[in-house]
C-alpha cells in the first residue's frame, strides 16, 4: 500500500508537468497562414453586413430571409466538394457566417431605431452589388476553409483563433460577430 501511494504521488506531478509542457509547446507553435486569410475573409463579410443593414433599414425588409439563407447554404454545399470540403462542414461554416451577419444587422438596426435615423452614407443595391460580393466571398471562404481544415483539431487551434481574432479587433459589435463566425472552426478532442 505504501509503495502504491509513493508511486502515485510521484507520477501525478510528472503527468501534470507533461500536460503543461504539451500545452506550452502547442501555444508556441505559430498559427497557420490559412487561419489569418480565413479570418480576414470572414471580417470582410461582416463589414458587408453594415451595408445590408442599411438596405434593410431603407426598404423596411426583415433581416431574417430564410429563403435566401437556404439558397446560400445549398449553394455552398453544392460547391463544397470542388474545394475538398464536406457538404456538412460547408453548411456549418456558412450558417455561422449568416448568423454573425444577422447579429451585426440586428444590432445596427436597433441602434438606428433608437437614434431615429441611419447613417447618411451611400447605399449600394442589395441584389446587384452586395449579393455578388457575398457570393465571391463565399468562394474565398470555402477555399480558405479547405486550407485551414487540416488544423482544426490541432491542440493549439483555440489559442491561434483567439490570437488571430485579437489582431483583427475593430469595434465591440464586429469583434463579437467574428467570435460567432468562428465558433465552429476548432474541434476539441474530447478525452
């Protein structure tokens, strides 16, 4: 019994040191370039959400557009294989982008409603100008997601993601939306 206790007391600190060492080593591994590119594209898409919100303000159309959302997700799923991404992963990726964009839109509309007016800035046409930009960003998202996919299960993924988001900080609303947009990028291996 005494030998077993000594053995256990000796091994527990070694296990802790080993786990701590692995975590420290993972934190020092630099983030893959693919993550920075992917987050930059996500941020670009979130900035377009401001323009979409302006068009919704002007038109009075609701932010929720289930038909359009279904089309965007279906389009991503159909194109996914071309980029080496599963249809399910494309669905999750695009759904997160859509939800992050709606977060920005709802917040901006609430702010403008309280103020009684929206900013006096040029409004691009939603169907002719904004949606084509979103479609082009979707292609980039799928390409960059495919490049980053190899790193999703890396133990350092969450650390890389946190650091990369911090480098892209702009304002609290868009920072929060970026957290939502990236919520499913890293896959934790459960013990």
